[in-house]
């Protein structure tokens, strides 16, 4: 599906005219990058927005800035460390009442090799497992809203790797930061496919997206990215597709899909050499229902382990 918006659209343009008064939203990683602009757009439309962040001081500064720019005082800041199962469970356990919008925005990119106390690859844990556990923990609140939406922020980097189920945590193959990142971003799309299949009956729709190329703190481990063909976006433009999926009536009832530049992405049979085509494409393995089911079962098993 297409929309009137595109790669240059901003979050403010996408949400213009939409009233979210009475709605409640959670945005993870809302203390930096496109998370700030996603939260700002939702708050500007009248939603109560919870900034789920690791750094509470940074979150408080962002909340004050959003209130100053939107006039909305219904901003909350809550602690969330997606690499810590206890932190994720605590966030979900204290949530009270319905939840209309969950934007799984937080992420890490191209980290040096690192593992959680469980021995899991840190990128896979933060980008996928933490958000998977969060969504499951908030499922009751999302179902109670009646027509909730989950937004899973992925990346064109999912084209770098499928989910390698036989070696999720690089126990048997050399660790490569961008391959690990790509695998976690594929998992973000498969989560949307799997959750849509399971939760549509609860009125919950789930979609994934690539925000495009934005120069933010996310890329601090990558170095100086030089890509002449890349049309870099501002954070406000990078947040546009997230906000479209979170709030636009154009997406009512639409789920299990992957979007880029405010439109449904084009399937590609192989990774494009052309950077622009890569940014707008989606790999078939990322939308595979069997892969989504396998990831769901694997994720449940991991989170249930000691």
C-alpha cells in the first residue's frame, strides 16, 4: 500500500490533523534520535506518552522539551533496560490500564562483541528479545485498548542477514557487528509478522519499518559512514514512518507488513547493489510466516530459561 507521504515527509506532517486525545503511548528509546521526534509527534497530537528509557535524567530533559514545544504535560518517564529481563518485566508489571500504542524504537547498532549475563548476543537481546518480552508483558494492556498498534522499528540492514537459528549468538561463527545487527533487524520484522498472526483477534495490529538513513548516536560504533547515494534524513523525517504506523487512520486494520519511506516496501529477491533500492526493499525471509513462528517459539524458550 502507498500513502500521500514519502521519504521527505516529517512526523509532524504525517500526524497533522490526527487527534490522539485520550490515547496512551509508550516509546522505547525516547531519549535520543528518532525516538524523541516520535514521542514529540504523538504528544503533539494529544496522547499521553511514556518515555521508556535507560537514562532517566536524559528522559526527563526530553519530556520537559516536548512539553515546552507541544504544550502537552502528559509526559511520563519510566526506566527500561531492554538487555535486562528483570527491568523489562518490572516495566510491564507496573503498567496500569489500557495501552493504545507501543513503539519498539530503542536499539543498538554494530556493537563490538558483547554478551548478556545469560550468554546471549547483546544486539539480538536489546533489539529483539527485550522488545519481544516487553510486548508480551504488555499484551493484556494492548488488548484492553480495543484497537492498539505495535510499531517495530527495523532497518534496511535486515537485508544483511536472516535470523541464523542454528547460531543466534555467534557461538560457532566469527562475530561480525553488522551481520549481528542485520540479524536482529530481521527479527524485528519477523516479530511483526508473528504478533499480527497471534494478536489480530485482540484488535492489535503490528507492523515493522525502516526509518531510513539518519545520522544519530545509534551509529557511534560504525565510524564515519560515507555513502554518496544516501539521502540522509533529519530525525523528524526519520520518525515519519513510525508515526504513520502508530497513528494514521490510513493504517487502520493493516498489520504484518514492512514499510519504508511511508509506504509498504518492495520485495527483493536478492540484496540490491544500489543503495537506494536497498533502503526501500524487504527480504522475503523477513516476512516468512514459518520463520516468524520459529522465532516466536525460540524467543519464548530463551526467555523461559534460567
